[in-house]
C-alpha cells in the first residue's frame, strides 16, 4: 500500500471567483479509484484549505493537478518534493500539451484522462508491472534519460463503471462547499479557444440517469449544498437532462444549482419549464461576443440572434443567467467591449464573466498565434483570462486589459446592486457588492501593460 497525496493547485490571485471554489472532479475521482485499490490517499484542494504538508512530505507518490495559469506554482512544488525523494506525477490540461516542459519537474506526466493510466502507473511504481511502455498517455524518461511519450490511451467508454468521487478524501471538505457533479465528458463542438474537445474528445460520453441520481441521493445532504454540474454542456442530450432534473424533483431536491449549457436550450420549451421547476437554477452560457464576426472567428456555431432569442426565452421562464463573454478577437475593438456591457445589462443577464482571449496550449488559437509569432511571452502565470499575452489586432494590449476590467465594474454598478435590493434578491445583491469590490481593487492595483506584459496584482 502506497501513501498517495493529490494536490489541486490554487486558483490565480487574479481570479475574481476564487471565493467560490468549485473543485475539479478529476483529482477526487482518481483518489477514489486508488483508495479502492487499497492505497492510503488524501486530496488537498488549495482553494478550500491549506494543505497538510506534513502528510504530503511523507507520501510515497504525490499527484499534482494543474492548469496553465497555475503551472508555475505546480512546478515549484514538484521541484521541492522531488528533492525529498518523493515520486511526482503531474496531470492536467497544460501538461497534457506541454509534457516535455513538465518532465523538467516531474517523474511522470499523465496526458489526458488518468482513470486507467494512473492506477497502472502506481502498480508499475510498486511492483514493476505492467510494463511502462504499455501505459497509455504516459510520458516518462527511459534508462538513457530520453523523454518517451507513450501513445495516447483510449477514453473511458463506460462512465458508469467509475466509482462515485469520495469527497470525504478531501482535506477539510465541508457540506457547505459547492458540490461539483460530472454527468458527461467531451464536447461535439471545437471552439478555437477551448480545451474541452482536445482533452476529452468530440464525442459526448454520458453517465446513465440512474448513476447520476444515485450520486445525487448519496451526496446531497439536508444542507442542500449548491450544486454545479461541471459538464461542458449539461443539456447536450436534452431528454436525459430532463430525466435527471425530473428525478431531482421527485426525490425532493431543491437546491441552488447551476450548469453550463448552450443557447440552443431555448429551442426546447419543455426543457426550460423543467429547469425552472427544480430548485433555484442558473444556466451558465458562453455567449462569447455580441460581434457576429467574432463569433465566426471563434467557430462558436451560434449567432448573435441565437444569443438574443435564448436570453429572452430563458428569462421568460424565470431562470437566472450567468453570461460569459470573451474579448480580444481580431475583429474586436474598444467599442465592442463597451457595447457588451450595455447588452448584458439591457438584456437582464444576472451575472457576467468578461474574459480576455487566452491562447492556452492545446487550443487552435495557441497554435495559430504561435505560428504567426503573436505570442508576447510564455509566462504561464499570466495565461489566466485576465491578462493580454498576445498581440491584438484592432485594440492595444493596454486597452484590452483595462477596458475588460472596467466593463466588469460597470456591469456590477450601484444601479445593479440597488435593483437586486429592490427585488429582495439577496444572493445577487451580495454577489454584486463582492464583485464590484474585488474588480475595483484589481483596477487600482493594475500596473498596466508594458510591451504587452500586463501585470495584474492580487485582486483579493
């Protein structure tokens, strides 16, 4: 039996939503799999609680989960643990597409999904079997010191065969935390700035309704913790989505819940009625832009008219909307950003996330910008959707940086807050006050952009 620690690296300081941490399910699921195989496992999610370094430093293996904006810190932790003689395994979106870089800091890199490959790797470390060459998606160094990339393993086909993530393994997990539930993997779309399809494939893989309901019954306690369905598109199969939500209603689950969907849910009135009938729902939609040309550039497969129609229909059913927009396409200007704030406000969107286009390794945008010599640097800490890391076309890096921040502040205006107070909508009142405060500090503390290198200090 091995002592194994999982560490999910903390969100960047610039992430204004870090006060509302939503753990990634991957580390918890992988730890549950290894626990089932007899290992002593603990999970440390830095956004939730400070890790128990005493336990970590006594572990035989430490698995680190990281994204691009946190990889610099992940590498620092890996370097320190390796000096203690601990085997370090790194996984996540960034290292999946930058494995050679990661191998300068880790003993092994798991590329893509680790449900099958990580248990095999742990067996190899413990017993020497199976052969290391047979472990799919593994990057390692051979006896000669050369980096070897094994062929990518197959995706998990039957998601029901995986165990339910055991959140009791998470250090200082509380029932009041936002509860992440994954019901599917993959995405049929392939937006140019998104990593979901490169990581999990273009074909949806679904858990059965029975499996999802079983998890909900077990994990949703009397506290009615807020639920976040972490699927990239919770309504990819509308019939299945209706059955899950109807099942929640039948067993009396009425939590505050949210899920990512596409505007096309507005085409199904029955689905909207079901969503509205269960608890306190918020749909998170990537509208991305009010600029039709930018939507085409992003390859969103949706139009401005689609976005407008969906907002009207969703709001007519009393469903809250969290709208996500990405600024910085080659067709965007300062005016695009300002008009987006006006659009989101006038359409009655309840909360927004204005992001700067970020060319993450593994995306089409990254490959294009790298080929065109448009990347300003590879200081990965700045690849956090809040900084400009490439050369924009119709807008300066400085304007893109600051106008995005100001747009967020303008949306969460005092008028926004007072309107929520008048409706006795205390959740969004508090959220508006918090967001305005954090964004105000971010603007005040921003150092500005010098040669495109925008340095945003801690936002809270």
